[in-house]
């Protein structure tokens, strides 16, 4: 998997380098700088760009948004805190020297999801009625290649306002899942954690040794089940709508 990410990053870097070395005679003389604001599946954001030539442009983008929601999974009730944060550099190729473009680039991916149980009971593995609480965190690769297509209205008509749309995806890799929490059992309690690799750790008194061993097995199984489902989300879809002003 690292080889795929490395190859994608190399391709993006080569694309951006090719854009940057276009001959000066081919570069746009007027209306070269543009700024925009947008809403997208990566959050609300803004961009700042430069028309290098009629066929190429480059953009720096920033996105941020956070919100809370309630979810349920396998009988567990969660409060979910979603944080969307990304910064990136994109290169646009306009093959027909009009508003249509093919875009490639690289983003810093700070997207993160935190799940906290909303009840005093939770299920894990083969046990549905643990007393206590559970918290899980999802993280992703910090560097995410992007590939997509888009359109800007009136790009060839000069300065002023125009609208744009983008559609594509970032490759963020398989989500990293870590879990922590507490179990209360007949007056005793223990804390637990599960690493991103799926290794459980139980600390404190949690009934007898058999109960602690059963908890560890349940946590390991639950982590493996969730990880198997989350591995399908290696690609994150991006849809972006916004407005641009060319100076």
C-alpha cells in the first residue's frame, strides 16, 4: 500500500512541476490571479490560484468544518464528533483551453472522527451488555493524493465573478482505529485500550482473570470487525461548488 501512495504522490508532483515550467510566452497576461470560496464534502473553504497559461493553472486550497451527530452501530449508541480539515496544492489542466479541467494534487488530510458511547452499556465482540463507556477515534493518512475533474464558467471571458464545480476523490488509505474506555463489574472497574494494530490492553480489576481475558478477546474481535468494514473507505469522494473572482 505505501508503494501505491508513493507512486500517486510522485505522479502529482510531476504534474505540478510540468505546470510550473510552462514557457513564459504561453502564460496568461491578464486576469491571472483568482480567489474563490466554496462548500464541499471536505468542508467550507477558500482557494487562491494563478492562471499560468490558457491550458494550465494552480490552486492552493484550505477546507474546514466540524459538527456533532448521533449514530448507532451494532446496538451501541454513539455521539460522533466530526472534524474536517485539509490543506492542499492542486494543478489544473484545461485540455481545450476553456472551463473544463482535469485536476491532480496533494492534500494534507487532518480529517478525524471521534465516537463516544451515549449510554452506560456497550457491546463488544460476543458480549452485548458491558457496563461502562467506550470511545473510539478514526484517523487517516496525513498526505492524500487527489484526482478529479471540474468546470469554471467564463474562464476565457476575462476577469470578474464565475462559478465552478469539482468532482473527484482523495486516497486517504485505510482508516486507523483506536479504542479506549472503562468497564464496571460488581463494584470493581478496569480501564482498557485497543491500539491501531488491534492489540488490547486491560488495566485494573475487572472481575477475575477469566473476565479480563474475555474482555480482551471481545475487544480484539470488535476491533477486527470494525477494521474490516472501515477498510472499504480508502477513497473519500470530493464534490465542490463555489464562486471565483479573477483580478
